[in-house]
């Protein structure tokens, strides 16, 4: 899997979990103290999160970090 595919899959996982929690991009951005644009770019696979931010995101979404970085499913 190349970097672009990896980022897109990660972004898809983030979006799925955000929607499951009934959060808008704006709400998640506010909780994480980042911009809505940053969340949108993550979900589109256009931005890369640091491991620390991924850990923080998993905590905010109340999911295991492995849920966000599971690239085995389509």
C-alpha cells in the first residue's frame, strides 16, 4: 500500500468513527483544538497526523488506536 492509499484509508476510518459518534467535523475540530479544515484534509487523505495526534483522536472518539489504523478492510 502506498502513502496516498494509506492516508485515504486512515481518513476513511476517522470519518466512520466521527459519524458513529454523531460529531460534525467542526465539533471534532473544536474538541481537538484544531481547524475544521485540518479534519477535512485528514478525512480526504490529504494530510498526515502525527502519532501523538492519532492517539489523542482515538481517545476523543473513545476507540482503540488500532481501529483508526486498521488498513485491512475496504
